[in-house]
C-alpha cells in the first residue's frame, strides 16, 4: 500500500509541476495544491490505520486551499 501512495504522490507532484504559471499567485496556488493533495493522501492513510475523523479534516484542507487561491 505504501508504494501505491508514493506513486500517487509522485504523479500529483508531476502534474502540479506541469501547471502553467502565469504569475506569482499561480505559483503559490500550485504549491498549495500539491500540499493539499499530499495532506489528503496522508489523512486517508491515518484514517485507514486508526479510523480518524477524516471528513472534517478533508473539509479543512479544502477550505485552506480555497483561501490560498484568493
């Protein structure tokens, strides 16, 4: 399972790197997007291991990402 997560994170990293940056704001969003997706993957792994309250954590991550895009 860990290998699949590593591969997933690498794919996300590659895709985020390919997002065209128009200005500094886009660059920040790309960084925030990568951080949010990897955080979601991490939260999912914690949830599988010890049944954390993942729904609220995912909502918080998405809210943080939407604030960063403004």
